[in-house]
C-alpha cells in the first residue's frame, strides 16, 4: 500500500511518502510558514510516486500544534473526498514512543509535552522495536521535579530547551508515521479525525453589543 504521511504536530513539520521500495521525506523546521503541498510533492518525488498513486494518508493527530494538526487533517479530508483514499490517524506521542524504542529506551517510555509555560504533561508507553507502542500511563500533568525521576522524551523541545529538565528532545517523525501506518487496518472517514488535545478548548461567548445600530 502506497502511503502519504503528514506529521505537523511539532516545530518540525514533516511529510513522508512510502512506495513499493522507496521512502521519500521532506520537512520544514522553525518559525517559517509551512507550505504543505511543496513538502508533499518533494516527498512524492523522492519515493517515485505521483499524487494519483497515493492509496492511504496517515495523519499525526498530536498532541502538539493544534493549527498544524488541523492543517494535516484538512488536507487528508480533501484528498479522501477527491479520490477516496484510506485514512488513518495516529497519536504523535505514540510515534515518539516508537522512535524512543529504537534508541533502546527502557519501558515504560515517558513522552512529555509542555502545554504552556510551566505546565508539563507526561504519558508512559510500553514500546519495543517489534510491536506498536501500548499506552500504560495516560497523559497527566507533572512538576519538573517529578519529571526528573525518569528518562523523558520531550516531543516539543528544540535545541534551545533540550536538557534543561533532564529530558531528551525527540520530535515525531513522518517517516515513522508512514511505517507504522503500513501495519494499520483501522481506517476512518475524514470527518471523524480530530486533533488530540490535552487541555479542553474553551470558547468564550461574545458579550451582547452595548448599543444598537438602529
């Protein structure tokens, strides 16, 4: 199955294309505006694929950048409407756990995300190089001192913050997403894809106008 993977949940936005024998990859990092279709075309060229050959799109659902994940979901939804491709959503934290397993991390593998300054959330996975990671400790808020008691892989920390809390920086990778998606069969309709958020989104209703234009 030829797969296009979109992982936009971290500061490194990546696209991977997995063909019959090649894996194409393209990414953008930092604060630059992401041009998703330029990344998609670059990854497809490396894999020797065309847009028409894509059979499945895998989307990293976060947690992480809500705007980035929603961009990836919108692309996947439009692609499915246009060509009927299969879709699969994967937790970006699960990707990091799988990547950490390749680095011989001990179980449980702890994955962390700074939701906002001073608010660190951490989850634990049992992960190996042979199987999909299994969530054993759901995300919960932890203090910096608590987080120092185990090896932590931060999925949001760049070079400027790496190591300040004893953690290691490990962004979710689109290439890993493509590989993990190749073993999945839990395909979904585009309208069911939603970003994974650790804190509930709060919407404040606008107050009524103080005067009338009549």
